[in-house]
C-alpha cells in the first residue's frame, strides 16, 4: 500500500512539474511573433497536442542550451521502446522530454444516446450482452519522448520535403483548399483588387455563401488567404455567441490555421501578421489568458489536421519517425523507469467542420 501511495505521489509531483513547464511556455506567447514561431514549430509536430508540442519545444531548447543536443530544434521524437522498434537506441545519459499521456477508461451502456447511462468497466470486466463499449480519457500521466539526435543506431530514411521558391505555392494546394470550401457549400470567387473588399486580401460572406480572394497577389499569398478563409468556414459558427463577441480570436485562429497549413507545405511563414496574443486573450471575460491561448492552439491544430487529411499534396513530416505508426505509438509499452507513450493529451484528433460566421483576413 505504501509503495502504491509513493508511486502516486511521484506521479502527481511530475504532473505538477509538467503544468509549471507548460504555464511558463504559454506565458511566453505574448507577441504575435512568438505565437507565429510556436505554430510554425507545431506544424512539424502536428500529430501531438498543442500542450505537448510546447513542452517538447521548451525542453529541447533547454537541452540545446546545455549542450546535450546539437541543434536548437528537434526533428523526430518518439518513446524509448518506439525508438528501439525502428532500430535505434537512446544514448546513455540523455534525459527524455516529459509530456502528458492520456489515461483512458472503458465505459459501457445499452443506451448510447443517454449521456448519464454510461458505466465504467473494471480492468478485466466484460460488458453485458447488448452493451456498447467506448473508451474515453479520464486523466493524464507523465510520459517521455526523445529526439532523434539523442539516439543512435540504424539510419532513418530521409523524408521528402517540399522546396518552394519565394512567392510560390505548393502544387495542388489551391485546388485542394478550394475543393474543401466548395464541399462546405461556398463558392470561391476571384476579385481583381483589395479595393473591392475594403482593403482585405480575402472575404467570407456567409449570407451569400461565397469566399473571395484578390487576384493581385503572388500564388503563395493567394493560397495563404484561401486557407485563412477556409478556417473561418470550418471554425466559426454564426450561432455561437462567443464567436460573435470575440472577433480578435476569430482572426487569430484563422491566420494561425493558414500559417500551420503553409508551414506543413514548406512555405515561408515570416510574412504572417498575427496580433499580440496577450491583447485578445486578456479580453475574454471569466477565463485566464493562458487557458484561452491553450484552447486556441488546440482548436487550430485539430482544424489543420482535418484540412491536411483531405489534401493530396506533398507535406513535411509530422514529427513521427518513419516506420512508426501513430496508432502503434499510442499502444507502445512503457519503459520500466520512464513511460514511453507518445500520445497527445487531446481526447479526439479530429474536429467537426461546419460552415460559419462572416470574417475577413487581417
């Protein structure tokens, strides 16, 4: 009994440490440029939750500052046993990056439509005849991942990466994004210049069900604008009071989605203009700015995943080593001394996309 209590106390202490690291990371996202850099980084590790992306980022930076890794940014990260599964071994003395991993439970019911009817099953308990069983997240635990530079062994395959000239857009990206906008019931229009849209690069009209993009921009800017407007179409329900009250959040979310989609296709993100995160996050009544920032980052990531999954375009990797399936990563057993699971803290990896409230690009 004492050992169980000691293990639980140790786990809780590590979770408290994680929360402190995460809070410090979120509080650093006070300017638009910091937010842009964090999202460009997250685009290359998009299979993980926004929280875990920030935790990997800050811990790798600390490892670089301490001279334990050769580059300031990680490339591929995985758990201890997962690296062994692709023929590599964590180098002795290399500390892992602590992240959140979900703790799930099984629940059963004969009436899935009744939210109050679900009962939790025991570890080996079987459902009764006619019951539906589903798993859901019930908590979190600390887990560890290591960057490829902290391992040695079999060489990893080189992942293809889009190479774009300045002003160029990834092949097929415009058509893919436009197809998703049309699939949501909107028409895509070309407008000769920004003077026809009050100076905006793009405009989504929910009553007319149109998305307009100005023609007098280079292809990369046109694609970025189209991605921004697609984010409005998918994320901002006109019947949502919070969406109507916080236009600043709408615009930051839409621009952030465009940034991550561009980064996932190797496009330069330095020209993206995002307002100071601290400005709009502090204006949401009844919520701490840090919580607003975290929730926004996760909504953006999920929307980007849903968009990218429907695109047949060359994209950069998502931070998972080649040959390691994402589902296998979730099921990977833990190292005896440090958990090796690479799961995200998010319960679901996919958002529901719905057409939405009027918005235009900054």
